[in-house]
C-alpha cells in the first residue's frame, strides 16, 4: 500500500531500524525492488531523481511505482529524491509522490531554511512530509567534500523548517567510492542529540561497508539511499543475459534475469538495514 514519508519514517523510528530507499530508473527496477520488499515483508521507499521527473521517463515510471505500491502488501512510499526547486516538487506531487525531498544544501543556511520551510508548508497542506539536507552530499568524483554537517546548524534547520527527516554529510558521497568511506558515527549521535532526535538520512548507500551501515543505524540513521548499486546490478544482469547463448530476444523474457538481479540486491540491502519482517 502507498504510505507517506512520515508514516514510513515513523515505523523505522519506532523500531530503531532503517528504511532502504531505492532509486529506480525503469519499470524493471521497480519490479525488482517490489518483489524483494514483498518477499522480505519490508517497508520500502522507491524514489526518482528529479532528472526523471523533468524528462518523459518519470511520466511512464511514476505510474509503475504507484501500481507496485497499490498491489503490494507492504508499505511503499513514492519519494522525490533531491528536488532542486518548487517546480520539481509540484511535478512529483502531480505524478503521485507521497514523499518529497527538497535539496537546498548548496545554498546559504538562511536560503536553505527559507526554501525548505516553504516546501514543508506546501506539502504539509496535503499531508506529505519532507526530507531536507544540510551539509552538501556531493559525488565521489568531487575534488573534496564539503564541511560535514554541523550539529548546531542542524538543530536550527530542523527547528525552523519542520522537516520529517534530514540528510546529512558525515563522510558519505554519491557514486562508487574509490576507497571505503569512513563515516563519522559520533557526528550522527551529536546531530541526533542536538536536534531532539530527528530521523537522519544517509545518502550514497552504495559501497558503504556493512559494519559502518549498522553503526550508523544504531546512531540514528532511519533512511538509506541506494542508487548506483541498482544501476550497476541491472546493467550487469543485462550483460549476463546478452552473453547467454540460450537467451531469448523477446524483451520481456530478456529482462527476467536483470529483474531477478535487482531483486537479489534489494533483498541484501533490506536485510542489511534491518527492514525485513517489519511490514505489518
Ligand atoms: P548512491 O548512488 O551512491 O547509492 O547514492 C544514492 C543516493 O544517495 C541518492 O540520493
């Protein structure tokens, strides 16, 4: 069933675990994720980058996400990831999103607060919670990371915006890490304490060593994003099928193996973050 962001994050907070949030790109990746969530009886977030929302792809994939959520026996939130402005937020809501991220992390703190509060008020009017970001989570290809999220600034941000959950920079980055990251777990605890326990979000979930993911969840991470792993797993599955002499070129049959590969990845991540068996 489709649920909103605050409901699904509330489940994780009440149970001290983390919701896996999978970035999807086509119907096949939606199918892989939802099959895993059903099998593991896990609540999941399925999210779209704003690029897909701005291009034609979102128009076709959003209904697939909503269909998956409607059919599923587990809670599913359809979330906009890294919304850069009100335009993408409105488009995502029109496509049926039940969770919104507004990312003002490259702006000044005052501007980020003003933009995020505006989106929180707007989405709140229709009962939808918002994820904000403070401390910009960049790419593994950036020359350097920005300064890690400051607990004091996070406290002000949370108080003045009313976000449902907060993405933080604690040594994480988007993409395949060139060497394993070293997450600042003490900072996760300090941000939780300073903010009165706001649920925290870990972006860049592909390739973080399992022990660090578990330590981050124990310290207060309640949503972890996984994007690059979904892409690579789907692409690997496609190449494996292409190289299989017994393959069928009927595209629906061709896609069965890539879908199964995405399902296996999603099952692994669901178990890693402790979301299995939590749907009720
Ligand atoms: P990865 O692509 O590194 O898994 O990060 C995904 C993400 O954080 C999406 O916002």
